[in-house]
C-alpha cells in the first residue's frame, strides 16, 4: 500500500508530506483547492509523462517521493530483481521534474528509467476516474481480470507453457525439414562426391609429406648428372689416378739417386693419390644414395596433383578434404534417416498441438463458466448504482484456429446501458459517469483479485447524489477491506465512510503566494467539512446535524 507521499514545488504545492493508512482514505475540499494537483503529483511518481509546467513558479525543479509498504511475495520485487535493483524493505519511487522539462527517476535511491518506473507503478497503483480508461482500454486486461476472478492464472500459465512447447516443436521440425529438403536437392551431387573422395582417400598431413618427398626426388634427379660426371672423371678412362700413381712410382725409384731432393714431391703426390681415391669412393657412395625409381616420382606427383585438383573442385584446402568427406557422408546419412526422423518430429508436433488444444479448450470452458459468474456479480452491484436497467456482459470469442499463448479466447467487457439498445464495448457505449460506476462494480466483484494493492478513485461520484452516492460509498468501503482505497470525492455520503479524511485547501505561502495544503481531520473538523459538503457555502445547524447523523451511521 501507499504509506507516504512527499511533494516539493509542484504547481501550488510548496512542501507537503502525507501519511496514508489502510482502508478508505478520502480527500475533500472546495473546487480548485488542488485535488487534481495531488493526483498529478502521485501520477508523476508512478511514471506518468513529465512536464516542466508542473514545477512551481520560481522553483528550478520539483520532486515527488512515494513510499510503499509491499509484501515480499508481490510481483513487483521480481520485476526489480530482473532489472538489477535492490530491495530495502519499503519500496521508494522518487521523481524530480526540472522546469526545462528534464526528469530523473530513482527507485530505492538507485537511478532507473521512466519506463521501469511506469511498470512498477502499474503493479502498485490504479488510478480511476470518469475519463480514465486505463484499466479497461486493453482487451488483454479484460482477459487477465476474468482469469483473476476465476482463479485461472495457473491454468493460463500452463496453456502459455504448452503453446511455447508446441511452437518450439514446430520450429525444430521445420528446421529439420529444411535440412532434409536441401540434402535431397543435392543427393546426386553428394553421392558422386562421396564416392570420389572415398576413392581418393585423403589423409591428414598427406599433402605436406608428398610435397616434401617430391622436392627431395626432384633435387636428387637434378644433382645426379653432376655426380655421374664427377665419377666419370675420377674413375673413367681420363682418370688422373693411374697417371699420378705411375709418376709416383717413378719418382720413388729415382729418389735414392738424389737423396732428399724428391721427398716433398713424393709426399704430395702420395697424398693426392689417396685423396683422389677417397673422392672416388665418396662419389660412388653418392651415386648409390641418389638412386631412385623415376616411377616413384611420377606416382608422387600424380597423387599430389589429384589431391590439389580435388581441393580446387570442392573449394577447400587439401587439409580439409578428410573433414569434408565426413560431412558429406553425414549429410547422406541424415538424408537416408531424414524421413524417419521427420516422422518422429511430426509426431512430436502433433502431440504438442494436441496437448495445447486440450488445455486451451479446457481453459476456454472454464472462462465461459467464470464469465457468467462475473457478469452476475457485477450485475448485482448495478441497481444500487442507478444502473438497474443496464446489463454487463463478458463477451468471449473462441477461435481454435488462431490460438496463442493466451489461449483461444478473445475477452472483452460489453455493456448495454438501456433495454433495446445494442450492447457494445464498454468504452464505446458507457458515458463517463456510467463508466466509473461500471468500473466500481467490477472492482467490487473482483475484490482483491486482479487488482493493484492501492486503488485511487478520482471523483467517480460526480453527477450523482443521495442513494447513488451512498451506494458508491458503501462499495468503496467494502473494497477497502481488501485493498487500500483513496478517493477524491464531493459526496458527503462517501466522505462519511472514510477511515481517514483529509482536507485539501489553499493558503498563503511564505512568499505571499498561494499554496495547497492538506490536513488530516479529527472528528469535529470532519463533521464541519461534511456539513459544508451538504450545505454549500453557508453551513447551517441543520447541515451539522445531518453531518452528525451520517458520521454516527458510519462509525
């Protein structure tokens, strides 16, 4: 419930702090005293559109703070948690309005958006008046109120869950069908490609190994000619080894004739002969090492070229050919198993659809039953509200072909204000005064179901008096047993039933300007105010006596 409202520098309000209690609180005062300013201020704290014109003249900004005492199981806490806002016992909504039009929003002293404040406000307070249709403007609201009246929220949530499951099953089946159809269109290509790749049999890392082997053999082929030429020189007919060996032997025989003269030559020639012999053996070893089968090089090149041709054909690197082959095999397997899986998925879709349809029809039947009960409950309230010739209708149109998360029903509140006239949507048929009384009857019928914890009624008794005003007061009082009710009223019959009675009046401010003030009245001042409401400008003793009777009849 709303426990405290603090207003600073809004229109005629300079400084105002109000505390609210449970039950029925009424606000009365002369026309123009500032009752609408008070409601505009509350609306600002609930996320209504800001306006720099609301700021009191001479002030740079205005501010409204609304404090709510909300049970911890109320849905508003989940909303705040989803938006990363902490809870700290009471729920505090604060809005500052600058004269230049800018506004700032705080929820529990944490910056927030106007949109979030509006969502929070809708969960906490409903403001209704003769020209306020927010509670009835959306057909979805009618359905939610009907479900709340019949206690059908759990059934409705189950239908929403089954619809989501059905929609997910349809999406899964559709995606699988698209894959199967795509695979079917490419089936011949896939089979030919799989056969080709299976024959090719690409292996991870094969390209690198083949390229390295090919390069080695090509280098060996190129250098083999040089090695053979070297071998021909060292070991062929023109080999210098025999000549040098013969010359070495001659010099050795004659070295005895001239001791010491030929020693260095002999040593050098001997070393040369040995080195040439070593070179000859190394060359022969190199020839054996470089030998390879030309067919092996040809096979290597053919394999490498085949892999690279497949790479170009399928537009993937050679290294990805094995994975491509696996994917194609998988696609063929999915195609082969696609029809069987498609049948399974279609069966799941049909099962989900049937489950949704059964639950939706069951919910629809309960809604039709509840609609009749709700209509009767509202109708029972209408005679006392001077709507005895009117008819309230909960119109339900069910269409199983166009069901959704909310079921198969379109719910709308219709009324017939006079016999012989055509029933129609409540917002189009009812006048302002009738709309407010229909709304009150609906709220009384709903009691604390489908309602915000605080209801504000703005002069819904305008244009009525006597028994009708008394009937409105009775119903506001009954309603306040379940939720907190605030009523701005001109009807003494309503004011007399209040738990708390507040007087709104104009007075002189500190800077000789006019300000709006609100005071909570005691029994004596309350009796005088109700007498004023009965008598008008001049309060008579008869009016005071009548006020006393009203208060005594409604302790």
